[in-house]
């Protein structure tokens, strides 16, 4: 009985440690799926698409009306959050929606 409690305790500690590592931005890579809503003006949209395409952290999908699917890769959750802030600050971006975030823990 004592041994099984010790094993259960170790498992709980390991889970808490994994969560703590994620919260402390120790993830090796963070992959995020985003939807970027672009400005409706064609010239502004073209300039914004060119700016987004030049960013090596982003992979762009096909634009559907004013919505652009984007996959981003960053080194940490903090860098991912900063990237979303940077995208929202671009003049031709009306909105950025975070669809999902995948953490790869080393």
C-alpha cells in the first residue's frame, strides 16, 4: 500500500512539474494556429500580405475573403504572445484570433 502511494505521488509531482515548465516558458517550440482578419481595402491588404509573407515565423494559408489562416512557430509562449501583439499592431490587420496553441516540451 505504501509503495503504490509513493508511485502515485511521483506521478502527480511529474504532472505538476510539466505544467510548471509550460507556465515558465520552458517549451522548446510553440506552434500556434491563427486567423488574421485583414483590412478590406485591396491595396492595404496586398501590402499587409507582403509584410506577413516576409516574416520567417509565419506560414500563410490561402486567403478567403478577408480572413487569412496562419501557422506560427516561436521559441516560447511569451514569444508567441508577443508575435500576436505584433501582428495586431500592423496597420492592415483588423484582428487576430488564436485558434489553437501546441506546446512541445523538451
